[in-house]
């Protein structure tokens, strides 16, 4: 049963990356906006942008921005895991069909060329 270890390894990596990607993205955007608030003339843009993102995360986190980020990360990991499982089993099914076709003697036979009747040069 070599399918199970391959599936679990792939699923674990997919879930970890799918969880960490949105958290890193949101954290990076907040950090960039907070750094922008130190540039003269862009203080309001950076400060208000960071406040709006924190308010957005608070909506998903029942009052806590950190919990909102974890909620979005968890949702991303569930979706990524489902996609990975679907892709893995679809690949296994297609791989099995390909092996059946390759083992078929009719698949190795040459296809005769089409006749050129009715074609004018």
C-alpha cells in the first residue's frame, strides 16, 4: 500500500502551505501598511489601511484579529486539502486507465492512413 504514505505526505504539505500562505500574506500587507504610515504624506493611508484590514480580520475572528487570521488560514487549509485529495485520486484513476490502455494489444496496432478519395489536388 504505497498510495497511503504518498497521499499523507502530499496532504500534510498542502495543508501546511495552504494554512501559512494566507497568514503570511495578510501579515505582510499589514506590515507594509504600517511601514507606509511612517512615510511623510502617507501616514493616513498606511494607518487607515492597516486599521481596515484589522477590522476585516476582527469580523472573521469574533472580535479578535489574530483569531480571524487563523480562521482564514484554517479555511484555506481545508480547501487546499480537499483539492489535493481530489487531485491525488484523479491522478491515480487516470494512471490506472493509462496502464490499461498501454497493456491493450489493440492500442499498439498502427492506425491506417486515411484515403484521399474525393480530394482534388
